[in-house]
């Protein structure tokens, strides 16, 4: 029993060391490749000579080859070491690209490390017997966790953001159309008779009282009605969003960003009033 617990602890430490080393090397290689591509584009655009970053790229390539050799000695198989590196790279890309909701950022990595540790524990405990089947099983569980978190937490967040952006866009378009119509109605059309009669009348006429255009008043009332209807639609959508977020177990996930920082959409009353005043 003591040997079994010791083997699990050693497998956990080895998994942490290998995973962190592979992740750091892959991120450093991506950074160097990104810098080289940016310099290459600047060279084509500005006709400037660039220096090829040979030393950093060779360093990271040799480091990855050395890490694969060390892992091959541990697993007694080159293919298993390569597949483990590939699994870590895919998981790193999924976490950076697809995980934006707070629930996914907080819990998906825990499932990944749990399934990955199951492979290391089995391989270290049973001395590599059927390690390929164990690695395949671990990878299928990781794939299931990716699909589950994306379908249950990422996709609803994307759909809610799209709905809110569409409602705000429709509201701004309606306000702009109403302002354009009011501007066109406020411009009076001058008749030819008035143009000819104006220079022939030497007597100054007293100023007439201000004229209230009923078309303009009706247009303003229509604009107010459209704005109030759109605001009701926005508030109903926000209530549905908060209700959906409550069902997911995290209300703050809808009004928080990818990193839990600034809100995705300011839903305060002051922000809507200021938007209405600016567009009005």
C-alpha cells in the first residue's frame, strides 16, 4: 500500500514537470515564430532588412527534441512521448482560444489534469503495460470535457453577446433614421412665386410667430416610441441573459469579461440614459 501511494505521488510530480516544461517551450516557440512573421511582413512593406532569429528558434527546437528524448526514456516509447506533447499543445490552444467564460477558465483545467494524471498513474503503477490504450482513453475523456464545456458554457455566452450586439445595433440604426427624417422634414421648400415676390416688396413685414410643424412633432413622437420599444426589448433580453446565467450557476459570468475583469456590456440605467441623450 505504501509503495502504491508513493508511485501515485511520483507520477503526479512527473506529470507536473513534463506538462509545465512542454507548455513553456511551446509558448516560447510560438512567441518567436510570431515575432519572425511580424518582422517579415514589415520587411515586405517597408523594404527593410531584418535579422533572422536563428538562435532563439534553434534553442527552442533543441529543447523540444531534448524533452522528447527524456520522455521517451520515461515511457520507453517514442510515439507515446510525441502523443503526450501533442496532447499538451492541443489543451494549451483550447484553453487560450476557446475558454472565455469564468466557469470554463476555473474548472476545465482541473478536468484536464485529472484525466492526464490518470494516464501517468496507470503507466507508472503498472510499468507501462497497455500504455497506448490508457493514453487513448485519457485523450477521449479530455475530448469529451472540451466538447462539454464549449457546448454548455461557451456557446450560450457567444449567442447572448451576439443578441445584445444586434439589439444595440438596431437601436442605433433606428435613432439615426429618425434623426435623418426629422432633418429632412425641417427644411421648407421655397416656391418660385416667393422667390420673385421677395425683392419687389419694399415694406418690412413684422416677424411672424414661431411655426410649429405637426409633421415634426409626429416624427419626434414616433422616435420616442421606437426608442422606448427598443429599450423594452433590451431589458427583456438582459433579463433572459441573467436567468440563463443563474441556471448555469454563475450570474457574474454574463457581465464579466474573459479574464473576469471589465463587463462585456454596461447594463446600468445611467449608461442607457447617456446613450439615449447622445443619440437624441
